[in-house]
């Protein structure tokens, strides 16, 4: 019988070692997996986190292992490339930091063996991702196991898969279930016992065949459908490999029986019924942990997503932990799963896109929650070419050959033309749009999708990313680019009304459910993070926008007063927003009713007298929520954005009345001829500087994109904000350069 031994404890770790040790190191650091060496420096900004090779070492005492014919080391996540050595002999190399892979170590084992794993997250031009807006945490950040098996066993080396593949097909009230297994060293006299079990463990179908019959068809009568969040019912398929009466090995997997389709007019349809996919994207990392998560962290994430009421998750931008996919199956979330083929197409990286896609599909085929395989994300950032198109066609055809039950998709960068030929490749398409944050305004989002739908009515279209950043900054006059919680709430109110009202959109995914590590970012006053999350990086605070979605998506009765962290206010009458999924809300100020309101969009707005100190209580049905206001004469500067370690802050900048400064938006400056010439001169100087240094810009884009869509997106940010974001491109701007630029802007008169 198969035995799985967890191998996480007491590894010796070194970032400084020069190579593979011959004996167990005594002066390395001791760590317990999961572990990442970038859990601190990958989250503090400046894009200077360590990327290179680190070493893990651990001894195996063979006498402590169970008796078995073969022993495999299983790695559930090693980012991003790894080499495995046993007693100094290199046994394996693996490229791709987010999938499971295994190594047969049997023949290299001695009585006591030294296992060394060299893990490398250094830059290269063959392994994805290399360019993206998130930290590529290095380490053995998921479980490592030893799997002990008989000589005859279910395959452990076929793209890291489970050795079993289950394909249900609904036929009336029944389900035809094809079960296929993969065997290693099977013998002619061995048998396979196939069983399908209900959720309570009752056998509903079974058969016993010769070990040569690795594919069988069974029938479940009166099948119980997996029906999303309404009823995420799961069956179990179990297969035993027998020699006489002895069980040599066994595998099992849960699966669900369901049908789905994606219609360009009706959206997502589950089991014959329209089932709107409205949800979030998720990055897997945590504050202080990086990607080294424990089961309780995955559970907390899932609980928060379910509390919000989401029906779908885009698991970006890589393969996530099997434990989380299992949670998605159990909770009934509909999933978009993808590989990290992202931002910049590398002609030398094709084989890695193929291998990562094969691993994604093979390892996750049995999860009923997954309905689409994502081929790429924003890969045309620098434009499309023939090699990129060929790579996508190869992936698309390969996925359809491997999995005939699901569809393919891509997430398209906003400025990419809807006529680009690569948009015609997958089955369905989604766009990443940030109108209202990176330029433009919120009203542009819905009409853009209407234009796409009118032009390509037979292509299902969705929104794979939209969002804006918010930290603990506050204002009564929210404005695009101010990083306040109030602007984020306004932005999502507007996007909810636009996107959720368009039935044809097959899925919408907020970017992002949680703030996440992006070490290249120095913005928002808290460096090293992308703050577009509806929940903070540490999962301790749900921003107001979280409750805007809960009001629309959750059936759990609630009421929420926005602006709880915005206590001190200067205005005599202040606007207070309340979110609720109840039909009516009444607001009380110091016990006095300010009236009742109804709101079909679930957003309730009250004008509140601001005198002295005010306790607010919102009542909606049986639900109550409370907050507090205080009248002040001068705006509390603790609420205004201040950059952490900024070269300049907004209040350091001279801004003569009627003239431009670094505090003005690029879009306004570009409306003047002098402003446009100054900006183009600045861009030319920066490009020349980068060309001279030979540096690679993390977000280099084509001139065509810069002159079109990118300019539109950048226009909503102040020059100061844009210069603070240059860390993502590897560019550094000095205080002297900023002051010189501001002096030049001070000479340009506003229209």
C-alpha cells in the first residue's frame, strides 16, 4: 500500500552557500517548510529582493521509512526552478514554480542519505514568469513529501498528476463516468477495482477488471449534480491495484457531475440555468509569509471570499495549492485556472509554457470547480507578433486535446485592440480594464464592453481585472488616484452598476480580493504592495468596497456604515454611505432618526449634520451597524496620502496658481502643446538612459501602445504619482530631477 510521509520539518537552509554540500551542514539556518526567503524583502519595495540560488538540505534515515519498493520525493511548490541531489548525485531538474513534481530517489538511497535541493528564482529568459506586477517569492513554499509505493503502482511521474482521470458526462438523469488510470510496472495477473462513492461513502457503481483495462465506464443512476454554491455535491472515485487479495496501491479523487456552457448573450450557464459569474481574483501570498501558506490561511481566504458572496474566482497568475482547489470544489466556486504566461512573450520560453500548461491540466483535471484554462495574461503588453500567435495556437490546441470538456480563455491588456488576431484564438475572452484608475473615468467601462459585444457578438466577453488602490487615507471629496478608501468605494459602486447589469458578460473578476506583494511598487504610502485588494494584505481589515460587493452578492442579511476609519471631518454636513442587502435602511445620529431610505442598487446615501461628536447607528431589518464622527476645524493630515520614503511629497512641491506642477494630472498637462513637448522630451531622455545602461524595464511597452491606449490610462495620474511608480520599470528618479521638472511645469500656464 502507498504511504505518504510529510517531509517538512528541520531543513537546513542557506542563501550564502557556494554549492551543493557533501555532508549535512551544521551552520546553516534551520527552517520548517513551507518556507520562502523573500517573505520580508519581497514586500518592502524598491524591487531589490534577493533573486538567485538558495539551498535546502535534509537527511533521510532509510530505517525510518516504511518498507517499500520505490521511494519518491514530492515537491508541491518550488519557485521557480530546482535541482535535486541525493548523496551528491543530481537526480532531477524542474522549471516552473507553482506545480507539483516528483523524483524517484530509490536507487540513490543509502542507509543515511543527504538530500539537497537547489532552488533558483533568478532572472532568465526561459521560465515564466519573469515580468509581472507581483513578487516572485523563492523557496520550497509548499509541502514536500516522501511517497513509498510498491514496484507496481499508479503513476507518479506523469506531469505531477494524481494518476487518475475522471470524466463525467450527464445523460438525462444519469451520469456516464469515464475513469482512466495511469500505471507503472503493472503485471498481467494483477487486477484493478474501480469504485464510485457518494458523498456519504456509499458505493454507487463498481467493477473489477484486469490491470490492462486502465479505462472503464461506469454509470451513476439519478445523479446528484454539482451545482455551484447552491449545492456543491462531490462524489469520490477510488481505484485499487490488486495482486491476488493484496492491495498494492490505491488512488482516489473527488469529482463533480455538472454541465456548463458560456453563451455570448446569456453569459455563464450551469446545469441548464443562468448562473452569473461575479467574483474576484486571488493572489496566494500573505504579509510576512510570502507564498508559504498553511491550510488555515487558505481556509480564511475562502471564508472571506464566500462571505462577500462571490460565485467565481480567477486564480491568478499561476497554479495554486491543491488544497485551495479542493476548497473551491467543496464551496461551489467556479474557477478560472491559468499559467504564468504573463506580460512579456519570451521566444525562448515556449517549452516552459507547454510544460506548465500540461502540469496545470493534468494535476487539476478532476476539479469540477474549474471551467476555463487561462492561456495567458496581458501577454501583448509589448504588442503581438507571429511567434506569440503561434505559441497561443499551440497551447490552445494542446489544451483542447488534453481536455475536451472545458474551454480556453485569455486575459487581455486594456490597450490591446479588440481586432488583434490573438483574441480570436481562445473560446472566450476577458479584458483587464482600469478606466477610472489608470486614466479615463469609470463611465467608460460599460460602454467599452458594449462596443466589443456589438462588434464581435459571437465571442463571449468578460472583465478579468478591474480595480483601484486604497489604503488608510480619507477624504470627503474622493478623486481618481488619491488612494483613499472613499474613492475605492465610489469606483466599485460605479463598476458594480455597469458590469453586473450587462447580462452578456460571461464573468467579472475584481482585481484583487486581497492586497498582495509587488516589491517593484513604491506608491500609496506603503511600499512593496499592490493595494487594490478589497481586504488588506494581513486579512485583518475589510475595506468599504468589500461590503459594496457583499450587498449585491450575499444572501446573508447585513448593514455596513462606510468610513469608519474617517472620524475627523471639517464640513458642517457630511455624506455618509451605507451598504446593505436589505430593502430599507434607517440611520440614527445620536439617537435621532435621519430618515429611512430604499435603494435598488443597495447603496444608501445620507447627509449627516456634523456637530461635536456623533454616534451613528444604521438599522436594516434585524441588522445594525455603528460608527463615530467628530467635527474638527482643520483637516486631519493623518488622512492625507504621504509617501513612505518618498523623494518628494505633495506638500513639498511649489504650485503657483494658474500654472502646472508635479501635482497635476498628466492628461491635463498633455492638453497643452508645451506640456506635451515637455513630457515627450522626458520620455525620450528616460528611454536613452535605459538603453545606455542596458537595463531591462519590467514594464517596457511598444511606442504604438504608449501613443494610444497607455497614454489614455496614464492620463489620470499626477506626474508625482507616475514618477513614484517608475520603480516598476527599474528607473530611478532623483530629488533634483523632480525639482527641475517641477520648475519647468511651473512655467506652463493652465488653459
